[in-house]
């Protein structure tokens, strides 16, 4: 089974591996490097079209080198080769975003012109719409790398102050004693050189939870009505081509509620168009016989938006999601998406 080599990707793949092995299936994980992993200095939305973290894995499946691949669903393009099937969608982790700061500040508590890091066009537009005064700047790297970039300046100032103090009363611990109290992540951050001092970063709650950092950091959840998550955020998708493999994976890992919710989200995204080129948030929650679906489409700078919520009947959720997206396009979403695409094209030139 193919997976990316990052800590988060391997943990997600291990969840699927464990579910399959509990049904007496032997599963071997194969690390595959993707274009998104290899081009470190480019923003995600400039790595070609959607699928920068996906294609290399699925090519292994299509070639018969592996039987399945594990993806973060939010990274997956809505268009897939005909032979490839999303065989399994495990139960989703929390779908929303969190604000991470050294001290646990909420968004409204950040000082004017605070520097906030994100590599996402959607998060950038949503931050600009909520706090136009913020300086939103790109940040790349795996989840732990981004966290280290945030924590590094604060930890380094603390360490320097302790090293330079000539008073035993200034601190309750020496620099060496204080260092021993730091987590491995904090120790690595202390030695990291950073070009930008971030006041905060925005990350997916699911990623932090899966790599065990959520309880170690000062985070606040961002309101999902304003910071509408990316379609499929928090969900895992397992792709395959062989019918027997598909049946095995579906039986072992598929979670019906998550399957319905993510189908609605991805159908809306596909119908709207834009992929990762436009700031689009879609979040669906199954509630009885309906799927409550929030959609927010923004201009790249957050100055304009089309936003709506609809209760979609479960019995025909895919078709109704498509209808919802068409209505949003007519309300102005299509114009915002085309303008975002044009902006992205001009940036690449």
C-alpha cells in the first residue's frame, strides 16, 4: 500500500493498515515521493493542478506496483482515472482549522499587523476577510516543521535570556534545567533558524491530532461557519483498482457517514470548479435525513464572497450537492473562481 513519507502520511496509512490487518490481511507500506514533497520552495497552489501530493501514489496503483494508496482526501483532485476507485473512506477526524500561537491567543487577540503563516489560499482569504490588518505570509513544510518555525523565536529568546541572566533569582530554573523540561519538538525548534517570526499559524486540527501534537500546543478552534474547511479535510481516502481489493478495503475501513459527507463536499467542489486554485470552503455534516452543507467561496484577497448553507436530502445527496453548487455559481461564485484562476495565472507568469 503506497503512502507519502511524512510522519502524518505514515500515521494515516498505519490506521488503514491496522484496520486491514485486524481482518487477517497482511499489509506492507511503501513510501513514495510526490511532486509536492520534492518542490519545497513552491506554494501548494503553484505545484501545477491539484494532485501534487497524490498522482505519484496513484500511478503506482495503476501500474500494479501496489494494490492501494492512502491519501489525505483534501489533497485529491476531483477528477480521477476511470480505473481508479476510492475504495475506502475511514471515519473522519475533526474537520476544522485551528489557530496555533506560542501562548494560546485567539484570533481577535492577535495584535494589529500580526504575522500569520499558512500555505493555503482558502485560509489566506478567510483570514483576510476576518482580520484585514493581518500580514498573512506563506509557510511550507510538514506539520511539525511549521510548528517549529512558529515556536523557534519565542524559545530562542527565552533561552538567551536565561543564558545571559546573572541573577539566580531571575528564573526558577537554570538554562540547562529549563532545556530538560522541553519536549523533543521544542528542542528541535530551539535549534532551528527561521527567516520569518510568526505570531501564529493556521493548521488542520486533524493533522495535529493524528501526529500527537494537539495536546502539546496552545491552539484555539476557528469557527467553521467563517473558516469553512477544505472539502474532505480531516478525511482519509484509500484508492484501488482491483475489484477484490476494493471490496476488502470497503468492508474493513469504510465509514458510511464520512463517505456521505465527503461525497457532498467533493461534488460541490467539482461542480464549482477551481480545485486548489480558488479559495473554496465546503463542509458537510450528516444530521438525520439531511446533510447540512456550508459553502464559502471568496475572492483571493478576501474582499468579496459568496456564502450559503443548505440542508441536502441524504437520499439524493450527490445530485442535490451538484444542484447547490450550480446555484452558487449563478449567485457569483463562478465569477470569483474565474478571477482567482486569473490571479494564479498572472502570478505564475
